[in-house]
């Protein structure tokens, strides 16, 4: 189910949500993006100690492909 838009995934809404935002970082990334009207990549990266730039980029791309950001 990875890299599919949330509207295209059949099934229980909770299962779909967990599939789309599951993992260590996606929920935290979404939290920071929802709490702030505007965050540049480096600002977001500073707020997430322990995540590499490469992994943050991947998480953001996954969320974008899913239609969440």
C-alpha cells in the first residue's frame, strides 16, 4: 500500500491512517507541520533531533505522495 494516495486505499479508515502515518517519524512530522503555518525544511529538521536529512526527505516525499502534505 505504500506510496498510494489515501483516497485510493480501500478498507477500514483506521487501518488506512496507520498505514499512511505509521513509523517513527511521520506522525511527528505531521504534528510539526500542523502546529506551524509555515516551516522550511531546515526548520523542520532542527525540530526533529535524531532524524537524518535523507530520512526526513523520504518521509516528506511519502506523505506528499499519499496526499497528506
